[in-house]
């Protein structure tokens, strides 16, 4: 055994992360788990699983009163701050603030999806999972058929590349620095410049309609015979995180549009939730806790060719929240995404937009700024691998990148810089958000409070205000969540009557209130926390519940509930009045007396409501 228990724990965790097969995204895993996971099944597995035993596989735990404590497996520490509540089945680290139930523990530590964690625990604790429904089996079988057709097409494209007709494709690969001995490894192929070559080759064994369904052929609106989707193109296999072939990309040879073409969305391929080369990059991403995100096929492949392995690419689309969640899961809580887009104005805008998506998902972001007019593939071929690696060692902090485009005049700079407040305030990680707010405030010679207030106003007025995390948990909301978990049914129902859910700013607390409405009265026979966890498969919710149940907080009494509820309702009344103010001003300006009377009556009603409470 290692002389350093922490090192031993980390080594085991590392091998668990790297042990094959490393799994794909949650959507893909839903098809891989061979059972229908309903709420009843999830509850049975949760109740059967022993969190102390599961966590004990990775952490040396010692009994401390009613809880178990040990060194946290999610961050380096010398003094134990990781706590497990065996009775509630929850863990929480008071150092890095990671927490949740037994499912989230496996998801975080071993890079599993939720369905995978349920299946693994069911096997371990002997819980029989129900067989798939007929519809689920049909979807699974359809996916297997499509994947088999794609593999057959990949073999066809690969053979065409090696034949005389693939000479132009071979020349393109050689021009870009890809030697022949790596073509098969990367899966390069060639789609012949003929309308029905692939269709005629595969229709001897498969219906032409099946080729259309999996994206290999196109069915004309005129009703004539289907034709090949990919023609006169260098082809790339697009694989899921576990290496399963799910689609193709193709680059035109010579003139023609579009230059790059992807398979359409199918039963096995969703562009907005697929990252190119994730199957190759996943291990390096896990080892380094860094992911380099680029835009193009050759940008990505050229970097892999020169040994930069932690690189993925989006597939001709902007970075989506699905991509961001996928990256977060692969990188872990301390991971960093490095955006490396083209060095033109469009690339800079795309990087800023992508950074916002990542921050909202809880992923830290830096930028690899390229010379103007260049992409990663250009830089490697013109300046060499060393030039790129030098840049990679010195990524640009996000704020430095976005502030570089601001005007030098202090007043104009401050006005323009305030437009970045929503970006920094949208970060869901509290420590990261605070750092960004303070740095932006320093750069603009403003106070952090001004940045927070400006960011909060902008987020509140935006189209997705209810879905965007706020700058900090507003007064009373954390206490409200704790009360809901511990109070009596009578108090819980009273709270649900008085609190306006739409004015709760923390999205997790809103979901907690909604779940409390659905659960209703427990009649003293059921534990509310167990009921809540049984309903939710959201890791963020289980993390909040774990934090509140394990953190030292004042005892919940009738008097403490009254005090905290008054604080929250006072904040909500003030917020509701503030939201009416611009509407009242607008009605006065356009002299709409009927609307003005209605709004003033609403404001008076809010005051009466609070006075009565």
C-alpha cells in the first residue's frame, strides 16, 4: 500500500476514471442502459445503496458522531472536510463545496452519467432493473441498425480513398501533413464524385429508405430515387464519447458549397450535443483537467497529429449548453475549458459567446488568442508545432480577452465595460463569479457592488432571466430552503401559500418549492428529504440538499421560521415593487391613465399583503 493514503485514493480514482470503456454523454447512455429507469426504480436503488460503503471505496472514512469524515476525493487537502451522513444518504465537502447523493458521488468521481450510476449501483446491491419497454427496445434496435449501416459506409469510404479515384483526397491529406500510415487510424475516407455510388453499393443488402434514415442518402422531394449525401468529399467519421460511429463529416475537394457537410440529425446523432474527437481527447482531458475547444475538423485533427490530445471541436455550430455540460462532466469540478477559435472578428465574437455558455454551466474559461486571420491548422502548418505550444502555455484570461476590444477613453471604456457585467455575473460557480466580478470592477475603477447590480438588472430583463443563475443567493433564500427540508407539514404548506415562486432568484430553490408542491403532505409517515431525492435526478438539487443537511445552521423552530420568512417576504415585496416602477413610469409618460391606475393599485396591494403578513 502507498505510504500516502491520499495518493492511494487519488490513484484509484484516476484508474477508475480511465478504466475502459469511458462512457458517452447522458443522452447516449440512456440508450445504453438496458432498462427503463422510472422514479420507483431510482428510489429502490438509492435506498439499497450504502453511501458509506461506496464512498469508502475511494476515501478512508472515520466515524465522528452521527456522520463519517475523511479527506475529500475531489480536491487536495490535509485536514478532513468531507462528511457523509449515512442516515440521509448524502455527502458534502466543506472545503470545495461538492455534495449530493450516492448517484452524484459516482457521477463526479468516475465520470458516469446518471443512468450509468443507477445501473452500476443496481448491480452492486442486487436491485433488479425492469426490462425495457417495447418502445425503448424498438429505439435501441433502430439505433443498432443505423450504427451498423454507418460502419459499412465507413469501410466503403476507406476503400475508395485507397483506390485511383481517391487521389485528390490523398493529396489533400498529404498537403495538410497527414502521412499515409495514420489515415486508417483517423478513419479518413473518400466519397466518390457520383450520385448513387454508395446507395447502389449498399442497397444490395439494405433498403434505400434505411440509408436515408441514417443520413447516408438524400430522398428528393420529387419522389425519385435517393442519392448519395456525400459526393466528391474527403470524409471524417464522427464518433460518440465511447468511440461509436454515429455520423460523418465531409470536406469538398475543389470548388463547391458547402465546404464542410455533416450528416443530418438521426436517431443516433445530435449535432448540438456531440463534440468531434471526444473519444480521442477524453483521457487527456481527464488527466489534465483541461480541454481545448476549436471550430474545425482539421483544426482538431492537426492538433491531435502533433500530440496535443485534449482537443475537441464543435460541428459547424456555436458552443451549446449541451456541449458545456458534456465538457463539465469530463473535466470535473476544477477543470478549465480553453477556447481557441479563428483569429478574426467572427472568431472573437464566437469565443465571447461560448465563454458565456460555459460560465453558465459552471466551467472556468480561458482563451487561446491566435494571430489575426489564422486558425490552429494554419498556425501549425506555417509556424510549426512549437509556435502553437508556446501559445498554449500562455492562454489569455477571459476578462483580458474581452476587455482588449474596449475603447481607451476611461468614460467610454467604463460604459462599454459595464456591458460585460451580465457575462461575469452569469457564472454559476460562486468563487469564480466573485473573482470575475472583482476583477472587472478593478479594471473599470468601479465597486464590485456596481458590477453585481448592473449584471443582475441585465439578467433580470433578459429573455431567459428565470433560467439564468443570479449573482448570489438573495436574502432569505438559503434559509428558506433549509426550513423547507426540516419544518413540519403545516409550516411547509403555509410557506408555499405565502412565497411567490416567480420571485425566487436561485433556480434550485425554485425547483425545491415546485417539488414541495408536488409532494404535498407527508402525513408524518415519510421523510420529506427522502421523498425529495426520490423525485429528482438533478445533481445540482442533490448537491443543495446535501449542503443544507450537513452544514451547521441554527435549529429550525417556529420563531426562526417566522423571522426568516419575514425577511424573505420583505425582500420579495421590495422586488415586486421595483419591477413595477419602470412600468408605472412608462404609463405616466404615455398618459395611459387606466394602466397607471391598475399598476398603482397593484403596488398598494403588495404593501397591504406584506402588512397583513
